[in-house]
C-alpha cells in the first residue's frame, strides 16, 4: 500500500479535480473544500508543485480561462496518475473510517 498523502498534497490534488487552477485559486479551493479547516499557505503550495510535477501527478496546463489575461499566471492540472493517487488515498481513508466506526460501535 502506498504511503498516505500529506494533507497539502491531498488538498492540492482534490482542488485540481474539476479544472486547471493557478496557485492562488488552489489555495482558495483548499480552504473552501475543507470548510475552512485546512489552510494551504503559499510556501507549502509552491514547494509541493515541483514535486507533484516530478511525480507526474500534476502538470502545467495550457488551458486557461479566456478572461485571464495575465501571462505570468501558471495553471496546473491533475494527470491520470494524480487522479489514481487521489483515488487510492480516498480508499485508504475510507477503510480507516470504517474500521474506526466498527471499533467505536463495539467498544460500548
């Protein structure tokens, strides 16, 4: 079984499931999808991006919204391998939650 994803990596991959996003939008999505429970800072994000590109889980995207006219802004998208890693982590977490619920029910 692969190693668990860090919360930062999990939230970055999850943020990119819908569409390519630039860095600030990834940080915003991480906060929104966790209902404000997780804060992804710029240092963490921009340290993770090269590693995620190197692993092949994300890539720089050529897709960008037509209203974005800032050529300096880089967009990133999830790759098939990134989606596979995210799915594996969701399954791992689901198994842990099922085990925890079972243990809690039987401990009374």
